[in-house]
C-alpha cells in the first residue's frame, strides 16, 4: 500500500523509515507522497493433517480480524490454494494498510481449510490459531510459530508460521523447496532492511484517489532471488465530480442557446414555430439534466458506480467501476518499479439501451436522413462540418470579445501612464487577439447564414419572386480574400489595400466611422435589425464592410500609437539633455489616452457589432440544424453527452494518475508539453448482440476526447477541495484544469506553469475474447472491430511520428525488452490487417507501445469485472516475466495467486452481496488461463453444432 494516513505509533513501522519524502512534495495538510503499509505478513504451514489418510491437503488460510472493542470477527484476507502439500508456503501475503484501524491489541485469527475441490464448495476445517498484533511485533525477528487447533480445541492440526515482511533484499533459496520444505531458521523471504531509496522515488498518488485495497505477493526470479509485488486498487473521486461538472456546463450551454434563439428577433410564422419547438426541446433537456444533477448531489460517500446500477437513469452519466490499479515491484538491489492501469466499464448509454445500435451507427443513419428532414422542414441542410464551424464561431467570438475589450482598456491604461514599453506590449496583445478574431469570421458560412436569416424575416420577398427562402439561404455571399496567403490577416482584409496603409492616411480612420454610420443608418444596431424594411434587397456586401471595419479600426489604433511614440521621440531629441527631465515631468500623461480613446472606442464598437451579427447568423444555422433533426438529433445529443461524460471521467482519472507518477521525470514533462500523451483504451467487447452497440458508443465517446485539453494550475490552497480537477468549456471544446500544491507546481517546466494547453491523443483497440465473439467470428460480422483497429493504428502511428520529430527518444522510459518502437508498430500493423480469430496480439502489442511511449493505459469490458480482471492480471504477470525476470516456473502460480485474490475481482465485493458470494466462494477463477488460450466451452459447442445443422438444412431445402 502506497498512500494513507499517519502511522499508528511506535509499535508499527518506524516513522523514520516512512518520513523520507522528495523535497517539495509534501503539501501543508496533504501528504502527497505514498506511504508503505503499516504491516505486511507472510504465512506458511507445516505438518498439516488432511481428513483423508492417503491424500495431502489443498490448503488455504482465511485471515480475520477481531476488533477488541466491538468484539466483531471481520474477514480481512485469504491466501491462494496450495494444492496437495502438507507444508505449504503461501505466495499471497496479508497487508494492513496504514489507515487500517489496527492497534497492538487487535487480534488476528488464522483459519486453515482443506479445499477438496477447486471451487471450494466442499472444504473442510483443519484448524485455527489466534494472535495479537502486539505479540508479533514483540516477538524475536517479528516471527510467530502457532499451533493450529481443531474445532474441539484439543487436537493439534499442524502449525502456522507468521512472519512480518520487511523492505529489503531477499535471500537466495532453492526453488525446488519453496513449496515443500519450510526452513526452521529465519524466514528466507526476508532479511535486514536496506536503504529506503525506493521510498524516495515513489510517485505521487494525489488527493483524487481513495479507499485503497491492497494485496501483497512474493515471487521467485530466474536467479533464485525474491521479488515483492504489491497490488493497489483505488476508487477515484472523478467518477462523480467530472460528470457533475459536465452536467452543469451542458445546462449552461443549452440555456445560452435558448437565450440566443430568443434574441434572433422577429421571424416568419414558419420559422417562429420551428424556433418554439426547438426551444421546447432544449427546455426538456435542461430540465432532465437538472433533475439528474440534483439526484447526483444527494449521493454522498460513494466514489464509483457498480455494474448493478449501469442501467439506472440517475447514474447514466457516471462511468461503471472506474478504478485505478497500480502494481509496485520491489526487487533486490533495484529501484522500485510502478505499473499503472485504469479499469472502467465501456463508456456507453446503458440506460437508453442498444436496440437500434450505438452512436456510430445512429449518427451515420441520422446524417443520411437529415437531408430529407431539411426538405420537409424547409431548412437548409448543413453538414456536420458546417454545424461544428458554427459552434466554433459562437464559442470563439464569445471568448474573444470580452478579451479584446479588456486588452483595449489595458492599452488606454498604458497610455495614461505614458509607458512606451507598456504601450507596445498592450498593442501587441491587442493586435494578436483581434487578428485571431478576424480570422475566425473569415468564412462564407457567416455571410450565407446572414442572407438566410434575412430571408426568414416576416414579409421577405425575393429579388425575382422565384427564389424560395431555402434557395436564398443556400446562396453564398462572396468574401474577398487577399491574394497573398502569407500576409497579415489585417492587411489582407477586404477594403484595405496593402499599397495604401490606413496609418498613412488619417482620412482612413474617418472612413471607418462614416461606414459605421451608414450601416447604423440602414439597420441601426443589431437589436434594430428586425425593423429592416422587408422590401429592400439584401445587401450582400454589408457583412464584408462590417467585418473589414474591425481590421481598419485596429490599423487606426496602430497608426495612432506609432504617431504618439514618434512625436515623443522627436521631442526628446530636440531638447537638451539638461532640460529632458523637466520636459518629462511637465508632460501631461493624459494626452496619449485622450488621443487614443476615440480609436479604441470605435474598435470596441466594431467588434461588438460583428459579434452580434455573427452570433445571430450562427444561431440561425444551429436553429436550422436542430429544426430538421427533431426529435432524433436531440436524442442523439443526449446519448452523446452521456457517453462523453463517462469517457472524460476515465480520461481525467488516467491523466491525473499519470501526471502524479511522472512529476519527477523531466523527460516525461518535456514530452507532455511538446507533444502530449497517448491514451490507449483496450476494449474486450464482442461484436455480437448488444455489445456491438456498446462498442459503437465507445468508439464515438473515445473519439470525442480529442476535443479535450488539459492545463496544470497552481492550487489556491493545499486543501483537498482545492486539489480537485475542474472542467471548463462547451461541447465543442473542454479544458480540464488540474491543480497542484504550490511547492509541487514550482518544480514544473516554465511552459506548463505558463498555462500551455496539454493534448491527449486517445486511441481505441478492440478484440472480443468471450464466447459471443466466437459466434460473431463464425456467423456474424466483425468489420466494426477491424475498422476501429485499422483507424486507430493509423492514429497511433501518426502520434509516434510527431513524437519522434519533437522529443528525443532518450526522454522515453527504458525497459528490459529493447524491441524498437518502430518495429513494434510494424508488427501491430501486420496484426491489424491479419485475418485471425481473437487476435489478442493486437492488444498486447498496443499496450506495450503505450507503456513505451509514456502513455496512459485503460482496459474495459462491459462492466470492468471478469474480462478486465483476466486481462489486467495477465498483463501484470507478463510485465513481471519480461521486466523483472519472473521465473517461468512461477508464471502460472503468480497468475493463479492474482486471480484467486483478484484486486480487480474485489470490485465485485463492493457491488452487491451476490457478487461478493460468487467471488469469495469461487477461487477457482484463478484457473482461468491466458486470454489467447480461452477455448469454446461445451455448451457453446452444442450451440454451434445446432446452428450448423440448421444452416445445412436451410441450404438444401
């Protein structure tokens, strides 16, 4: 166990051993550096007596804790089954986390059973023994040898040896004797503690993870050494906090959309009715989201959604079984290694169901049918690209308009202070943001939408009486663009000739004002646009003029600043040096401000006018898109919101975990801000029945994560509440802010501290591995899986190409397996196109590449339980074999240990009593073999034979 509360006292681990923290990583009131468990035990038995004379027992030990105050017996842990051995040495240890309410008076009861079969359904009691924590800590070498007593308390059934595990180097021991001969001297698995460098190098675990469950194992290496392996699974507070924040943002965005629709002004009866219907739909979504948010606010204490609640409406935005899993490996004379993975149920709309498929299929069908909807509703058909562009324009202008206004005020303040350097800096920032603003509006979509809006006004009559409003809306006004692609966006705008700069002609600034007056005279401000005489022709060049005025006004401001600085410079040159100070002190600092004020005011007015026009135009685009998609479009948006919420919660959890783990790795931090991180989602869903719909949902949800950026910020305080990640933005672009304590934040590179947005590149690979996938591969269609794997392989390959161009390969982590990443990518590409059933090589290679690229690993199945547990444990044992020289004789035993006491299986313990019963009573689940060796079960074979017979009969009839 790597994080937790303070140690219990002098009876537990020496606090000096646990106080070694990396400098600056302990925040006031928040211990971010993980701590070791306060106590870990190893168990072994000798001379066990089985019930049958001629057989050796299949032994396992059940560990229970007796609370001395409450006198309650609580099941705490269980070892694996060691088959046919009267002197078993258990590889699974017992751990007491640092926050466990143990004391020296706490009693521990060890009960030994003989599991006559692997299912443990018919097990017999062999004996039990009890000791106190204080007895163990006071014992010599912290080892106890206890006699096992039978149920009558008289007969001895053997002995049990309890030893306290310590950090340190393990002694050599003969592999042939590890399961048969228990040494009578000091336990061979533990020797004296050595340096605690492993503690110094621990990564942060952070404030967003809680309720850890820990398992500890000891395995043999190929050189007869012993490694200590700890598994730790934790819940994540982001399971609920991220969806709740998203719901609030969804509500705000939809309420803003309703306000924009109201502000469109007077529309013809047809369009007004459509607007009312769309506003009603938005109102329904807002009301539904508000109810869901209220229900989520009532939930306290829980940090994850169990699979039994996956179809519960109030929890549909919450990911299923979101947990983090960390495997920590301690080897002799080596630095500890950490391997992290996030497990989560497939992001999908389980409450809404999959009768008609998932998002990928529904969206494709929706786009194909939308053209016919637009004709029926007399709307213009807008492609998804046009709709996305309209949302982008709305989002960008809403963000930039107040920013430009603020920068303009800063320019005036610099003028007030008569600061040349401040004036230049403020002007540079103002110019950059204004040019970005102008670039955003450099799209014919805005012009055509304004024409369509004009055509939707009451009493509109087209020029030739033949053109319908739909046709009129399809007309695109011409936007002149400068011929020089490399010129400044201001210089290339319509109405401004590079040959004649406005800065050279004071009359140019007056022309801007005259142009504005003309525009206002025709239509007033946008709020008066409703009173445009409907018999007038639409002025297609009006938008070009209004849009260009922003650039002209900016040039006027630039020209005035240049003029002021030139005049100031010439005055200083003409005055003798002895009079220079008098001139500066006698200069009126208000002159610059007063001369700049008219130009800055006109710029702000032009920007506001453009914003109002653009907002109305883009709102009308979205109105038409929403009107021609009622009700299907709104239902799809709700489904997409649900799936994205689950996916983002998982991604944020993985990002935070990966960030904390890499805080002391300069290469990782460099990669983070130069390129970004790859997030590899491993899916084990089958392409059969409803899981096809889940996979279609998951594909879209993972793809939508490309719209997410991360930023690292300095926390206001070190309170846990101020260290929770925050989400900002709209559906087209979200930003997740991750606060860090001040001392930790100061250690980051300047680029990250400066607020640089950090990208994540999500990729998804799917290989179905259960019985249903066998049916799909024989009789169904797996093209969805093939297309997903091919597309995401190309994305992963593109990420590596970008990474290799910007980041030295020395920044990437070093592994024992020195296979080149490029070679791994080639092998992955070959497997992706190979027609092979249940080709789990795709998942293994993709996971290896992800770890080699400092990426974030995710594993998912329907509920993140059975298949996910099998995959995670197999990956962990493969890492122990490949990176830590796990003995080949121990591979299956290690796999058995992890699967008989699945940390991931403990998800079932937390869900419901039935799941708890299944998991506890069936340690035979440890006998699942690697996924690649999963065979078709007997009942599936019967189904296959029946289907084959039916197929043959139908063929020959």
